[in-house]
C-alpha cells in the first residue's frame, strides 16, 4: 500500500497545483462572507473528487474489469493514453496567446465569483473537482495503478482518501491562511492571486508535463517489460 501511495503522490499534487481552482478559492475568500464561501467551496471540491475516485476504485475492483485486465494490458494502454493526452493538453495550453495585461487574470469568468452565494461556491467547488479533464485523467491513472496492486477494497479506499487529501492541499492552503492570518491574510492572498494569474500557463504546463512524463514512463516500462 505504501508503494502505491508513493507512486500516486505526483498525480495527487498534479491535481492540487491548479491555478484556476486556487484562484477561485482566493476570490471567494476575499469576498463578503468569504470564510463561509471558502469552506463551501472546499466541501464541493471534496465531494467532487471523492465521487470520482470512489467510482473509479469500485469500477476497477469489479470482477468484470479484473477478467478484462487479467494480463495487465488494459492498465498499460490506459496509462499510455492518459500520458499522451496530458502531453497534448500541455502543448495546447503552452500555445495559448498571453494576456495583453498580465494583471488581468486569464480566467475572466472567475471574476464573477465574489458575487456568488455560498450555495454557488459549493457548486463551483463541485465543478472544479468533478468536471475537470485533468482531474479525471489523473484519477483514472491513479485508479488503474491501485487496481493493479490487487489490494483489499478497504486498503484501496484508504489510499483514495489519502489521495484526495493531498489533492486538496492547493485550495486548502489559502483557506487556512484566510482563517488563521486575519491581519495579513488579505495581502498574502492578493499576492498569490496575482502570481498565479500571471504565471498560470507556465505553472499548468509544468505540472502537466511532469505528470505526463511519469505516467508515460510507467506505461512504457510495462509495455516494454511485458
């Protein structure tokens, strides 16, 4: 189980380091009743990620999948496909034109979040956690690795919970700052928002490339070793 978690750590961090989802949390936290909205956003995010990974773990622990993947070929090709897709996503993001004004966050629609209600913040967290292609791909890759380890269902679920906890660090950090740093929290969050807005493409591409290389490496080693 420890070996599986070590392999999955970069995947979880790949989900955690997402400029758009972190900026969304910051914008909610710096709005009216920001603490409540930030916590609602966190709950939505957790529900989204847990829904994804539990569904994947249950599916890949089913007898149908185990029969289909008895020789491990499905796992190998899924990992190669996920790695190639993440590489393509990194290329597409890198080719996007830069914003004319670096101070204007490229995710324009996020600017509406400060006017959101707590319920809308909950929905935003659910959206970022559940309806996100990168999250889905990394969850698939993580789940097939866990399934291949042939762990008991309880151990698989434990890994799923730990995976989601690590994947939540990105948005949990600004929430923690807002709740504990009452005097300096606003300035800290404003600086983070600016840096993430300016460097969002670079950060996103670096994260995508790192996880894509690891997943492709695992897939190729299985393909060539098999």
